[in-house]
């Protein structure tokens, strides 16, 4: 399994680099905003996370498409199936790689937000669970977009599923605008992820390699 995950990371290293760069930029922005001579500055150190998260979500959708499209076009799974690995292991390694890409973006930001909030007491109160709620919703939204990419990428055409996945990802993102960061969004995203992964697994397991 470790070898499969390592191969997936090496094949899609550009997505990890992109997520790391965006995360690093936002960490710097957050620190600069907090140390500004502005009484409400510390309150807004989490806000730059949202537009960047949109870019990352679309990138993760493209990563899912790329993983499945590359697999099908180059018959990677057909080759791997000749080795002592199962299709479930191949797909699981692929999904774990997507989760690692999401965490590459989110973890540095979350740690920075927690540390900064501990060092500075914002003049405008923030309820204690704000950072956790942001992390959970953005993680689930990113993972849902990634699952969209997996689901739409198993095709002989790369452009159409990528565009379709991006449109669906945009529709998912509007849930945040409508529902906010509450339990309703979490429940909807979890159900969507489960259904999407089940559909992806069924297609991956039943289609000839």
C-alpha cells in the first residue's frame, strides 16, 4: 500500500507543490494581517482561506480527473493488477493520496490559525469552534470536489469530465453560501462523499482494465 501511495504522489507531485505554495502564501498573509496595527486585524486572519480554498477545490477536482484519466489512458491499473495488489488497494491508495493533498493545504493554515488565536485575543469575539468548523467544512468540500474528479475522470476524454467536474464543484461550493458552516452542510457533504465514492468504486471494480 505504501508503494502504491508513493507512486501516486510522485505521479501527481505538481498538485502537492501547488497546495503547499498556496498554503505557505496564506500563512504569511495571516501572520502579516495579525501583526498589522489594526484593532480588528486578528479577526480576519481566517478570511483569506476561503478564496484560496476555492482554487484548491477546483485543483483537487482536476487531480481526481487526472488520476482516473491517466489510469485509463495508460492502462496503469491493468499493469498493477498483474502484481499482488487488488483493485480495492489501488483505489484506496489513490483516495489516500487525495486526502494527503488536501491536508498539505489545510494543516499548515489550521495550525497557524490556532497558534495566532492563542496569542491574540481578538477584540471582536470569535466563538471557540470557528477554526474547527472552517477546517471540517473546507476539508469535506475539498474532498467532495476530489471525489467528483474521481467519478467523472474514468473516461477516454479528459477535457469534458474536467469541465463537468468543475461545474459540479462550483455547485457544491454554493452550499457554503446558502447554508454557512453548520451541521447541515457537513451532513450533505458526508452523504455526497459516500455516494460518490460508492459510485466510483462500482465503476472502477466493474469496468474492464
